[in-house]
């Protein structure tokens, strides 16, 4: 006897990445220095933009954008993050992920501020693989 199930898009479903994503926006005006925010998306994101809303124009209001918690492996010491050093610095990461971390280094003068905008696919977040290993959490940078 045949068993039928409803089709559901997965990580390899090209159409999920070709269409415009569902908007998702969040942020914080009080990210305490030495702390991090974990943003978990309800569905897999295909692109994430993070904007630093530092009050000043010096590097004492940095934020770091990374795929794993700072306590996971070698994220900070291995420089597995993207620093946004100045007010209005931003980065758009075009990749699939179900979570992202934003941290404020202990060297900051004050609390950090940021806005995060994501483009979500129709793929359930539970379908996403865990992002770890070389270039993400381990000291091995993959450079030869």
C-alpha cells in the first residue's frame, strides 16, 4: 500500500532561495559589553544584514557577528567573527543559517546597539545543519 505525505521544502530546495524571503527584523539598544545575543530564526534564513548603531565614531563601540556562541570552541581567539567597528557599519551575509550571534567585546566603552534584518525562507529551522568546525569554531583556519 502506498504511503503519501505532504511535500515540504528542505535545505536543497532551490526555489526557497530564489524567491523573495519573508522579512524578519530585530535589534537591541543595550547589548552589554562582554555579553552576546543569540538570534534564533523561526525558519532558515537565506540572508542576514547586521547594522552597528554605535553612538560614537570610534572603535570603542564594536559589535561582533558570528555563527556560534563565544564560548563554543575558538570563536573569539580564532577570529571566527566579523567586526563592525563604527556607527552605521554593516554587513550582509548571504548564506543559510537558523541562528546568529552578536556580541560586544569587553573593551567597549558603553553598551552596544544594532539592528538585524533577515530574509527567511519557507524551510523549517529544524532542517538546518549545525554550523561548526574549521572556520567557525575550531582554531584551524583552513589556510595552508
